[in-house]
C-alpha cells in the first residue's frame, strides 16, 4: 500500500503560496514485516527537498494549484 505525507502550514512564505511540492519517494521507504517507515537516510533526502522547494529530477516537482486543478485533482502527474 502506498502512503502519503502531507504538510500543511498556516504561515507559508509568500513565494510558495499557491504552489505545492510533490515528492515521489516510493523508493525512499523501508518495509519490514508489512510496515513502512522512514530510516534516517530517507529523512536526510526529504528534508533538503522540502527546504529547497525546487524541482529535483525524478524526486521532487513544484506545481501550482492551478496545474493540479487542471488534472481534476486526481490521476498520475505527467510532469508537464
């Protein structure tokens, strides 16, 4: 089963408003006895991506709320 981490902030920096950072971290999760968790090395990859809030080929993508709405808020992200 896939999972999702959602971070919601009430005081988002102005330059990030109206934007969403998507991180494809399906390969950054450890699975042990039917449980998934983040190891320290996974966390070390997430944190810079979150702080940088920039595209990282194959891992992170910054999109606008408008772009997501054009996908009807569902479905696979085509990357464009």
